[in-house]
């Protein structure tokens, strides 16, 4: 189901839908509500199928029950770049969590694999295990993304040197929140997470 929600843009101060500094109208976004594991899988498939600027919002805690997860946003280092699809929308965890999943591969792994010009916020990842070239609980590879108010608890995150371009451990990036990030990470934390390189 798609609904609308108003969000504040950085630098604007809105009152009744209008910025009282510059007069700009408050932006309105559409988002997909995610209630179940099936909804989250459908959202990932939609993004990875090419509708990569769609926005999502969790409406409940999602337990993936140990399932093998395909990240939202796919990056193909050293391979066919046309197969890479970044997530470029807004994902609002709405204070909920995604838990109990595994993800492994030779590329970028996490709940989100590859995010560009995206905002991921208000989200927790719990008890996840992941192995990849760029590995992070929230996002594996986030070169221009913004990650705000997110956390990871009890995650095992491993950087894998056996991949198309990583010839040594210096080419591998591992983080509790993001594996590789040149954007913004703000108000995020991790508890009882294990980081390693294999």
C-alpha cells in the first residue's frame, strides 16, 4: 500500500506545510509500507529489479527467521557493471528492527548492499551474520548515502578477501553500521557485534 507523508528538508522550517523562512512548500513523498518478511522481500526485489528510488517504511519488527537474505541494492565489483543496482530512495525504519538473517557473497553485503544518494534512518538490525567484500549491518557500500539513527546489535560481520577485486585485506571494508561509507553516518551505534576479516 502506498501512502503520503510529509518530511522536513534540511535547512527549512515548516509551519502548516510551508517554510516560514523561504516560503517553499514542504515536500511530500510516497512510500511503501512494510509489515511482514514477505513485504520486505518484495521491496528488495522491486529495488533490485530497477525501481531503485522507491521509498519504504517499516510498520513492524521483521524477523527473517534465519533466512538467507539478498541485500537491497546490488553491486557487482569487477564484473558486469550493468548488473549493479543501487538503492537511491528513503528507507524509514520507523523505530523497528530487521532480525535473524544471513547474507554472504563476493560483493557488498548488509541489509542494504549498495546505496547511493539514499537516506536510511530509524532502523535496527539484530542478530545478523554477513560475509562480503564491503560488509556492514545496515549497508555494505554507501558511498553517498546518509544513515541516521540506526543501530546494530549482536551481528557477526566478516570481510571476505576472496572476491573479484580484493587481492588483500586492505581492499576489504568492514563496519558495524556500514562497510564502506563516504557519505554521512549520524547518531548510530553498535552493541555486541563481531568484526573480522577472512
